[in-house]
C-alpha cells in the first residue's frame, strides 16, 4: 500500500448526507412518490380499486429497492438515518389506508399481489441453487402457480369479505 493510500484510508470517513442520497436516487424516490399518489388518487375514483392496489404493489416493490439502497449506505448522517426509518412509514400508511378504504377488496387484491411479490422475489434464491437460469425461472413460476392456486381455493372457502372494524 502506498503512502497516499494509507493517508486516505486513515482519514475519518465522511458521513453520507440526506442531500447526497436524494441527489443519487432522485428518480427512484420520485417513482415511489408517484405510485403512492396514484394509489391514493384511485381510492377516490369509482371502480378504481384494482388500479389503487396495483399501484400500491408497484410502490411497495420500488420501496423495497429504496430500502436496500438505504441499508447499504455506510456511515449515514443523522438526518439520513432518520429519513431511512421514517420513509418506511409511507408505504405502510398507504397500505393501511387501502385496507380501511376497501375492506371487502383487501383479501381479493392484497393476497394475490403479496403472493406474487413474494414468489417473484425468490428468483435469486433459486438462481443460486439451480445452475440453469431457465430452470430457476420455471421453479419460481411453479411456486407462483401453486401459491395462487392455494389462494384461490382458500378464497373460494372464506369469500371476499374482511371486516376490520
């Protein structure tokens, strides 16, 4: 290691600021906000339940990506650390709002969307275990099909209503 590298490595690490984080991830942050706004807007439109739930699902996926980036940030400043945890209340609040606004549709839409997100997120797990990418994708799709079939059977037994009073 050269003398210059030793000096650079011995200097105290600069903390990542909220301003830098927003500058680096402005498109992702904007996408999360837009999908959340679309979800909230379509709760006011008659017949907009499906679009509200789908835009919420997209927002949730984007938020998971945002959380991964936030958690990878080394040495966050105090404001970035606060933003990291407070920003996660946004999708949670919109999800609760959707459940309260559409209690009869919550099981109808939330369950299959959640199952789909969970199954599709296992792709990297299967890719590491199965050498062929095509077989890994086939395993994920099989898991998705079986999960949705089980959901359809349970849904036909309990019906679409969920009473949260």
